[in-house]
């Protein structure tokens, strides 16, 4: 998640002063929307631990233990960073 802050600072330094607050808001929205989408759909499609059909379990963190939450957070931070990289290429 520190990469989010780093990309935000990089983008803020790359745009004009009038657009700095827009970049900060855009990156915050990227992170929030990524968290919701990955929580609802992404993790269940990405991880299938029982060797069954992909996307049948692990939705909405049902039945998670603490190790699974850490795995979710790690994967979420990668997803969130990739959306920030893409949106950062469109700054200004």
C-alpha cells in the first residue's frame, strides 16, 4: 500500500498545481473502488484453494482466518496499484 502513496506523490509532482487535488482524489477513488470490487468479486475469482471450479468459494471473506485476510490484503494492494498506474498514465 505504500506504493499507492508513492504513485500519488509522483503524479502530483508531474501535473500542474491546479490539478494536484484532482490527482489525490482520483487515486483515493481508485483505491476505494478497487477494494470494493476486489472484496465482492475479485478474490473469489482469483483464489480457489479446494481444487474445485474457479469462482465458487471465497467471496465476501466468508470463512476467512487471519492468514487469509493477509493474503486478501496483499492481492488487493497489487490490484489497487495496477489501477493507479493505468490512471496515472492519463494524468492531464
